[in-house]
C-alpha cells in the first residue's frame, strides 16, 4: 500500500492491521508530494466531485453518500489518457489477481531484504533505527522487492527535488 506519512497510516493499530493481512506498506518520503502525485490528484478529483454533488443537492457540505457517488463516477465514467480509453473500473475488473503463492514469495523477499539491510548496517534489528530512517529503509526495501518481482518499473523522467526554505538576509 502506497501512502503518505499521515498519522492515520503510521498508527501502530494500522501497521498491525497491514501486517496481519500481509500488506506491505510503501511510505512516501517526507515533504515530497511529487512521490504521491497521482494519489493527491485522485483525492482532489473525488473532493471536487463530492462538493459539486452536494452543491447540486443544495447542501453546503458533502456527505458520505456524495463521496460514494463521486467515487463511483470517477471509476465508471472517467477515461484517463493513460488507460487508453478504458475506465478505471474496466481496468480493475480486467486485472489478474495476485497469486497467493507469489504474495508469499514477495513477503519473504521483503523479509530477507530487511535482514540483509540489518546485517549491512550492523544492526540486529531495523526497529532500532529512528522513525525517519526506518521509513526510508522500508521504502528502499519495498521498492527493491517490487522491482525484482516486476510489480514496479521506473520511467526515465526527472522528479523535482524537495524544496527547502532558505533564510535570505535582508539586503538594503
């Protein structure tokens, strides 16, 4: 599961739930919204549709029903160029579900990569790393496993580096 580092994703209860169901978490680098660009754009589109539906119904704010309708509209009626004219719902239905054996192999590969990383940095357990360092290690390990299994590929394009605020002296 790819997500940002919001407290709702980093909470121990959510991490335990992901582990229980064999879901591998791919956290975004902090302060790097370009990493989650497609997710952010999707959320923005759903919000805009929900607000439009609420306004059409004469409500000042959107409801859960508006949100559900907005999601349905996005999945059933949008035709993004990247999907060659298909709707997201059509692409989802046409996908081949991940084989259980392959999922087990992938999780084992992630575990093995974590152990190799721990040995390489001289740590007995990656949990002794700071939260930021642990998430970076997790991101690298998961990306390496995803690429190794052919679930992730990179296109050659430039991603803008993080923007840091600089203090500039007042020149008079």
